[in-house]
C-alpha cells in the first residue's frame, strides 16, 4: 500500500464520517482512528441498519379491560412486553450452528441462560462464540445463517426471565 492509496483511504473515511478503520494485508497492518479534537464539537454516532427484520405481533400482550364508573368497561389496552436484544460484539459472518449440517445452538421458543452460546461470528478466520448476556426465551433470530453482520447489530430478540 503506497502513500497515495493511504491518502485516498483517509479522504474516503472523512467523507463517510467513519471514525475507526483497520486493514491488514499480509505483513502490513494499518489502523486509522479519528476523534473529535478539543476545538471540534463532538459528532453524533451514525448507525446503519442492515436487513431490519420486523418483530412478530405476538409480542404485544393484551391486558384485561378495566371497569370504569357506571359499569362500563374501558377499551382494552395493549402493553408491549419489553424485549432484550442480543447484539453482535463484532463485524463478521453469522453462523447458527457449530458446523454445517448440525442443529442450531438456539431457535425461537428455546429457553436460554446467561452465558449460554447462541451462535458463532467468524471474524478474520477466527470463530468467536457469542454468549447470551441475559436469561429468558428466544423470541426471534434476526439474522440468517451465513449472513454478514455489523458491530452492534441485533442478533436475537429475547423475552427476559421475570
């Protein structure tokens, strides 16, 4: 990688407002990290949603109608069950099982414990086991097997234990 390529890369990172970048080619390793200086105002973080998946309507739990004065009942109120999102700690490729053809680590409806392995994210030819940071029931897997994923991307919707 020559100086001209590095300058073009830096210009591209500035234009796209990317604050951190790392590249490794053979024995050359390049890391660029930009931060707000003392004279600059802090920038807001830009989040890019990749393949957003809507959550199923089963997450809305109806609440019994309340009695109001005069013996009438109020219209039912819908309460959203708060869900915990398990997010990716890195950029990589998502794998639902330890090897091709084997069953997935978890599937919707499974009860999981904190620290249980949910999936594998491959990053730079290293298989990283992703563990649950909450106990509860897996409601939905938000990514498909073999799909590229981003840092912070939602992987699983989990209904926490009460």
